[in-house]
C-alpha cells in the first residue's frame, strides 16, 4: 500500500500548454472593449486566476464597468480558436498519465467544456473518464480548497491521502489548505516561490515518478 489514494492534476499549464494562449485571449478580449494590456504582464499577473476575478481587477484599475456577460463569450471564442490552431501537450504529460497506477482526475478553475476541448483535441480525454472537476461545478475556485474536497468526494477518496500537481500558486494554495501533498510545477521562471512543508517544487513532469518513489509512494509503473 503506497498510502496515496489518487493524484489530482491541474489542466492549463500542467497537462496542456495553454497558459500563454489564455493570456493572449485575455489581451484580445479587453482590446475589443478598448483596454490595451501588455501580454507578458497579463501572463505574470493572472496565471491561475479565474476569469471573473481578472475582469473585476481590470475594471477596478481602469475605472470602467465592463460586464462579465459581454466579455466572457469573446474570451471563450478566442480561446477556442487559439486552442484549435496552437495548443500542445506539456512535455512528458502523456508518458506520466500512461504510467499512473492510482486513480487520477483533473481539477481546474476553467469550465468542463474548456477541459473537454483542450484534452479532447490532444487525445488525452481517455485518461479521465467522468473525472473532470471544475470550479464552475460548485461556484468556488482555487485558491479556495473547496474544489479539492469536491473532487475527493466524487472520487470516493480521502483528500489528505491525495497528491495535487499544479503549476499555479493559487492551485498550490488550494492543495495546502485541503491538506494534500502538493507538487508545484515551476517550469515557468515567473512562478511565485512557495516555501511550505507540504509543497515540493519541480520543473519537469518526468521528474515526478522518482520524486514520488523517494517518498515511498509506488504509484507509477
């Protein structure tokens, strides 16, 4: 018995290389409504932050009151367009998922439809039959740990016996607050450092099997 009951994976930036695509879609969305933002600044500031929170922040900073209902369709359409033309798998993701011997799921701040689109396009959906969990399901998003409890309940596992693999500080915080072991994916040098006993930082998905084995968790083949 490894002691680990399941592994939860974030989607954007962890399994699919979508973070820059999402940032470009934010820039395009605001540009359509007359607000010009710098792509690199958007990428650094808003990685892992939910769409509605970003809209609130930009509204506040620019003294405007753009409606979420007007902006969201523009964003979703641009993301879908960019996903279809530019989305790629994060290096090592398929190999890792193929090797897993415990149950796995996806926990994302994005809607299930977005996960289905990205994972489906990259032929990764078969790893997660009925195991895509979104903050939209419960109207609570990372860094709130509620999504972790929701997924654990649906998977019928104890959340404190699960691992979270996530590339955002918001995601890592949700795992910490849920009592999980967090593996914080920092391939991106912009990532905010996290020093916490529950957090292990790594830079390549291929490192995970050895890191887990070193902890006594035999959860890959």
